[in-house]
């Protein structure tokens, strides 16, 4: 019974890591919002430097999410292989 819980836990880790990597690589949709804000800010004030800082910040956040997803993916695959080796299936 304990092995079933471990397998389910690692399966959920695997799904969440793939989702995190996809969100990180495809973006969370902040780019279009920031571009829209840039356009409005540029029309009103003519200055877009503040909005570019936000765009860079969100790009960094998306890259960090993707990196965390990759680390979780590697951790999960390693633990699944160790679990299979424990059962002498490999």
C-alpha cells in the first residue's frame, strides 16, 4: 500500500513538473498585458522605461518557474527509477 502512495505521489510530481515547464517556456501571459500597458503609458506620457522593468521581471519569473519545473522533473524521474530498482524490475 505504501508503494502505491509513492507511485501516485511521484506521478503527481511528474505532471506538475511538466505543467511548470510548459508555463515557464510558453509564458504566463504577462507579456501581452505589459505590452498593452506600455502602449497606454507611451500614449499618455511618452515614457515606457518603467513598464520595461516589469516586462523583464516577469520574464525572470517565468524562467525561474521553468527551472523549478525542470528540477522537479529530474527529481521525480530519479525517484521513480530508484523505486523500480528497489522492486528489482530494472
